[in-house]
């Protein structure tokens, strides 16, 4: 019985000794870490820090501690760490951080600001080159030679439909009678040539083709019909014939028309426009006469060098962009209304100006800033005023001097993040000073 109690006592004493040694080891590790922090901090201080007067001292192992003198910490056997007043816009690094990050910088210099705007355009016809095909006699469409559907391409002189009417027979018959008796009429009146010319002009005004008139005079037989042909090469925009209950049925055989009735509307596409979309920021930068390159989508790599003809003063209704109109020659008819095209509008060169890479500038809704290199371990945030970007560079209107170095690329993200994390510490320092 006594032997069991002795064993239990020995086990308890062994456990207490093990716990004591564990506590000593943990305390040693904590003190070692604290000393290492202090040593690293002292090693990372620049010569400037050593000459400045500390605001207060703190124990890094006791957050929020503040002392008005240096020396040993009352909490741990270690030196108190001085805290200096810092510039809230300054980002500092250790030599190790600077070596690992390899921060890229570039010098602020004057650069050429020529650039371009890339946008999308839609091909459209010229409204001035639209013609209506009209019927100028009371007639019946007896036959059609081409399906007059909207969007179809027709060439100049291509037969569209045939008109038949007693009026046609009457007009041609009267003219044929006048021609047949021209010699006898000339003996009676000296105005006969004038009357004959006026009669022919009347036939042409009625829409009767010259070849039909010549054929009637040649054969001596009047006809009651003639063929209406396309006046221009272009796209059929609209049909004005009655559709009854059918849609897109075309001109129907047997349909009657009246005097002056438009049958179809054709747009000449030998000359077209490319309407380039411009957002409000770019509208003021593009002027008539600006050079550009138009590359139609689906035109087998063809491109057109042209100039802006007109910039619309208002935004397109129902959209948030304006239009710049570009005139294009289209004799080969490869451009069709409704096609899309990629456009590169070349901006004028305003001459050399201070500029930095676009990725060097941090832009928000309220301000823009860069990080200026002070030395190898310090970068300062500086507010700048910039103009519109020109491709990969952005002109700086105010805030930088030529020859200064600014951070670029991913380093800007790192420095901005460091500055953001520094703000809470800066607020704490200010509170302790108070």
C-alpha cells in the first residue's frame, strides 16, 4: 500500500518538473523572438531615423504600450523600441524587401502624344443618292423580270417590270403619226421640228424609254407596253406596291398602278459612308478631316484609308455615343449597308509633353496619383493631374517634373497596398501623441 503511494508521488513530481521546463522553454522563445524583432528593427533603421527624435517608445510584445523614455521594458527583459513621426504618403521598405520585389521604375520624360482611337462603324448609304422608281402613266404591271424584295442588289439598266396600258399605246401612236407626217407638216409650219422634239420629250417624261420610242419609229408600229429598268446600281430599300394580305410578295402580275405611284426605292451604293461610334470623351477629340483606316469585317482583309467627313453634334438617340461619318468609294460594291467595320481614327500630334506609362498612375473617381522614387528604400505617393490617355502612355499636366522616377507595373499595386495598410498605424500614432 505504501509502495503504491510512493509511485504516485514520484509521477506527480515528474509531471511538475516537466511543466516547469516547458514554461521556461516557451518564455525563452518569446524573449528570443522579441529580441530578434528589436534587432531587426534597429538594423533596418536608416541614418535619418537615428538622427530624429522619437515621439515615444513602445514594447512590441505589449500592443498599445507607450513610454516617454527608452530603456528596458517593465514587461519583458528587452529594450523598448522608438517610434518616429512618419510621412503618411511615404512607403518604406527594408533592403530585403526591395531586393525581393525588384521594383521597376521609369523616368518622367517628354514624349510624343500621337495616338489613335479604335472603334466600331456601320456601313450606310448616302441619303442624297436615293432614287424612287415611279410609274408616270395609268398602267398595269403585266410582268416582272426581277423579284423586287427589300435588300436585293440591282444594277443600273436591269429590267424590273413591264407596264401595259392603253395610254402608252395612245402616246406612242400620236408620236408615230407625227413622225410619219413630219414632211407634210414642215411644209405647213416652220415650228414642226420644235413640236416633234417637244412630243418626244413628253414621252420620255412619261417614263417611256428611248429604246422603246426608237423601236416604234423604226418599225412603224405603236405598242401598249414598255420595260421599266433600274435607274442606278444599288440596294432596294423599300417597295411601295400594295401587299394585300401577303408580306414581301413583290410586285404582283396584274396589279394596277396610278400616275406618279412609287413602286420601289433604290439606294446607290457606289459611294457609301462608315458611321463610326464615338463616346462622349472622344467626340471633342475628332474633327472633320481627321485621317482614319476602315477595315470592313468580312471583306477579306481589305482596308480603306479615308478622312472623317462630318462629326454629328448630338449623341445618337437611344444610345450613349455619337457618330463620325467617313466617306468611302465603293465602285466594286464590296461594301453593303448594314455591314460592320473596324475603324482606327488617328489623333493629331500635340507635340512632346510630360508623360508616364499608363500603369504608373492610380486613378479613382476623386484623384489620381503616382509613387515617386525618393531612394532605393522609399517611395512617396504624389497626387497628379493627368489628361486623357494616349494608348499605353498618359500625359501629366501637373504634379511631376521631368527626370523624376515613378514606379510602374505590379510595383504600383504593392506600394498602394502598403500605403493602405499604413493608414491604421498612422491613426494610432496620432492618437498616442494626443
